[in-house]
């Protein structure tokens, strides 16, 4: 479960798809206890940064809730990493290109943006594969 701990106005302005808004000042409300006290469900708190999400995590763990986590860097990091991914340099390893392509795909899914121009300009260098010539077997007989 994605749990946005920002105020309701900020949540309405932008939130991650599928997130639930529980403002930090409402986290201790008994009305949310059944929602948060589901041990088998992973709960991820987030806000603009990590501070309020960390406070929510601290409250939740002290209340005995299990499987609670923080979205590292919050929405600010999400926007910079997922919605606006930086293309790797042409000399970077192919893993960096794979990571970039997955972030572009996530950006298109979550942000609805089209990054086709960015994708085509940041492609991994092609590896040149040289085929070895097969040795000829013995020809003819004795």
C-alpha cells in the first residue's frame, strides 16, 4: 500500500497512482488502525521528502504495525529518478542503459509522458561480434 502522509490539498494536486492519503496528523486516528494493522500487506509511507514519511514510519512501528517502509527521497526523488530520468553517457556500461530504459518505461506508465526521443538518443553501443572462420577438415583420402 502506498500511503501519502502529506496534507489533503497536496495529495489532490499530485499523488502516486493507487496511493491512499493519510495525513501525518491523522495517522494516530483509530479509524485508520484496521487499515494499517495488516501484517501481510507491505505499507510504504511517502511525502515530498523523507522527513514526514520517517515520522510516520516511527509512529507506525511504535504502534506495532508490521511491514512498514519509507519511499527513500519521497516524491522529489521519484520525480527526478522516474519521471525525469537522466540518459547515461555513451561510455557507460550496458547496465546503465538497461536501468535508464526501465525508468523511461516507468515514466511513461506513471507520468503519461512520451520519452521516445530520449529513448532513441540514449541507446547502448552495439557490440561487434566477429565470427570465426571454421577450420576446414581433412580433405581427400590416403
